[in-house]
């Protein structure tokens, strides 16, 4: 893995490859009209801490990069939580405990937010880490 952009692309491609037709979805900075009568998902990638973990000459230094994938699952109000909970489980299964393109996906935490702007929201935070050589 060589760049932040490449890491983000791999993370989002993993979602596209695995999500299929479970629901409509969108990524950051995309125009999107959410459905009015079905659940939908928004996926964001946020890099966080970077740390140099080895010394050496140019091209031999290693930097550990960490971050979070934020998957927001929006369901219809007054329909219970099963529909949202099922989508949360599918989101967890895409990443939790896997390694894809040298990106290690670690802990995942679902957070029941509750009603928000006419939707029932649960957010899934998935920690990831990858190593960059520079």
C-alpha cells in the first residue's frame, strides 16, 4: 500500500464488492437522493493517527496508519429495528477481522443512535490499520 488514496479506494471497493443489493448506499462527496421507503447506508473513511515505526533510508521507513470506517445505516421509523440490525450485521461481516490489500480491519462497534431527521440511525465504526513504506 503506498498512499492514503489507494488505501481509501481499497476500503471502499471492499464495501462495493461485498454489499451487493442489500440497500442503496452512498459515499462521501457524492450526490445522493435517499429512498423514502427503504433503508439506506452512507460509508465514510477517516484516517486518524499515523506513527513512524522504523528508521532507515528513503524507501525503508515504515509508518503505521490508522483510521475508522463509518457506516451509517438509516432505517424507516416506526418499523422496529430488525431491518437496521440485519444491515448492521452485514456491514460488520464485510470488514471485521479481515485483511484486504494489506489493510487490517480490527474491532467494529455498532452504536444505536436512534431517531435522526426522520430516520432510525445506527452507526458502525470499524477500526483499520495499514503500513506505508516511505
